[in-house]
């Protein structure tokens, strides 16, 4: 299927990705404009702070935020955003993190927004205070979190509010921002996987978010290790101070305004908590090039191609004995997905068996397996070519038929 000298030379099987933009199998296919920009960037030196200042302007343009920054993934962006909300412009606190001392370090968020990515917030020194209940998921109530639960959680130790945005999950972001702003608290939004649509680049800032993070390696299709942060200028300045390499001699320290106002700081900060999350010049320009290409893309044509691809796969698989298919519109992900149910008796193999076999092939075939123990798997068209889509349905059919 794939002839790839790099992976072949290492003896590593490639993956046909029918699972969507999953980091563990490589995220997305980088746009060629991004690859080209990275190659050019590698040829010359540039001051990283100058490059981040230019990126800041461009990210501000497309998001409507005051400033922007290229981070090490959306997860790296969450860590930096948290560090900025805790340390503000104080170099002594920056130097001490993740030890927050007597600085406010609590981050309030709904219990239903807790994910494994919380680790990024806690790594910066935050303590998460989660509020509300899981009633809606369990069918025991209609709401996850009430306004009074935010208000009663806010106190002298609160540093920020965090919100993991999903269109199908409340509470309304604008309402959360109003509640937080009443107390002068910033709101950090995790919108890692929320583009496309391109309109979402500005939407979170419009709702009142103070910092928003997006993944650069998902729908934007930039370098895998990149993310994009958009937010208030003072918070982005704190991010830059805690991320950029800082062992400059005071006398020649001359960071670019408006990204960093050196006059407002008493001396040069040290390398901050963000230093292990290095972003190279290649990644910065790669992300910016991918962002331009993403904005130029014909969104309607892209969506139509996803629909066509997923319908074709569903048609092919519907004809396989033991399999039934349903197409779910883009409600839980940015693309429509086909859900395949496996009738283990008729198929002669259960869903777990199908998924495991596909993953052991060469090339490996990855389908979505979040509900595999309930007898279903999913196919996401975002990271498939048309040729790969045909290959995926052929392999599924072969695995099922071969076992009967
Ligand atoms: C993917 C994802 C992240 C992490 O994004 P990276 O760019 O891989 O660091 C964080 N939060 C959510 C909700 C995500 O889907």
C-alpha cells in the first residue's frame, strides 16, 4: 500500500489511518506547504523571539485575540496558559513554578470537562477544583453544573477557569466567561480539536475566552508537535517569558515589542517552566504555512469529499455478512463517521477480533475502537485518501470473510 523508504528502512510498518486525527498514530498528514516552509526555515538562523512575535501578529489576525503564540502542541499550550494565569508578569513566581508558593493556583472547571490532558494544567502547579456532577451522562439529572457552583468555588486561591470545549457539552462558554470575569478571573479554553470549521478560530475569543489553545497537528494539518495559543496580550507575554530560552545577559537583552515589554520587568527572567516544551523555527513556520493553507481551503468541498468517502465505505461494508453500518453526521467530531456494528455470530468474529487483526497487518489498519467492547467500531474519513478508503473496506471484508 505505502512505499515509504524512511519507515521501510527502519522496518516499521506504516498505518492506514481510518481513526481520524489521533496523535498515537501520527495525527494528520502535514500539508505540503508546511513541509516546504520547514525545509526553508532549516537553512537559516533567526531569533526565536522575533519569529514568535511575527507568529503572534498572524495568530491575532485570524483569531481576533490580542496576541498569539506557537506552542508545543495544544497540551503544551494548556501548560503555558496555566503558568501565565498563575505567574502573570512576576519573574519570581515564574522562576518558582511549579511551586506556586502563596500565589492563587486553583483552576475551577466542570467535573464533566476533566480529561487526561488535565495533567498539563497540574504540571504548571495548578490544583484543579472540579465542580458539578456527572448527572447528565448517567441520566440522573438534566444539568452538569450550575452558575452558583462556579460562584461558590471562586475564592482567594482561584487563578483561572478552564473549559474543554465540545459543541455537545455545556455549560455555554459565554456564560462561563461572564461568571469568571465578574471575579476578574481569566478563562482558559481547550479547543484542541475544534477546527475545522475555520470560523471556530475566532469564535472562542468572541465568547470571551482569555486564552484559547488549538492543536496544530489535527485539522490544521501543521507539524505534529505544534499548537497555537491565542489570547490576551499580557497572558501571551507571560507565556513567551516562560517559554523562550532566556539566559541572555541583561545588558544586551532586547526582546521584540510588542510580544515582550522588557521595560516592565526588573531584569531577565530565567528559563521558565515552558523551556522543556521547545518549539523550533521549523515548527513555527510550518504551523503558520499550514494555517494559511487551512484558511484557503474550500471547506464545503472538503466536507463533501468526507461524506462521499464515508458513504462509499458504508455501502461496501453493508454488503458484508454480519456487518451493519450507520453514518453519524459531524456531531461528536469535526467529520462524519461510519459506525460498523459486528454481529459476532453471523460474522464469525467479534468487533474486538476485527480491530485487533486489522492493527496487526502490514500496513496496520487503524479504525476507531472507543466502543469496541459494545460490538462496534468506527471509520473516520479525515486521514484517508480515496485509495486508502477502498483498501480499508477491502481489508475489513477480508478479515471478516477469512474467519467465517
Ligand atoms: C488532542 C487534544 C489535546 C492535545 O493536543 P496536542 O496538540 O496533541 O497536544 C488536548 N485537548 C483535547 C480536547 C484534544 O482533543
